[in-house]
């Protein structure tokens, strides 16, 4: 499974919990949105993550 910025943006847009997590990651680590999206992908989507199925359905 490969990272896709557009898929991650859509997933975050459709999920209020991920939207909160994205803002939290951006603030805590002082990251730009694109880097925070990658961080969320690796922590919550990739390799059996909580949102892997939702990501794959996009």
C-alpha cells in the first residue's frame, strides 16, 4: 500500500477524529500539513492501522 496525499486528505476530510488528530500532530510537532498527513498515514493507516480499510476503499 502506497501513500497518496490526495487519499489522505479525503480520509481526513471525511473523518472528524482524524481531523482532530491532524491538527494535534501539526501543533505538537510544529509540522506543515503535508508532513503531518504523512505522519498520520504511518501511525494510523499503514500496516493494519485503525483507518487502513477506510483508506483502501477510497
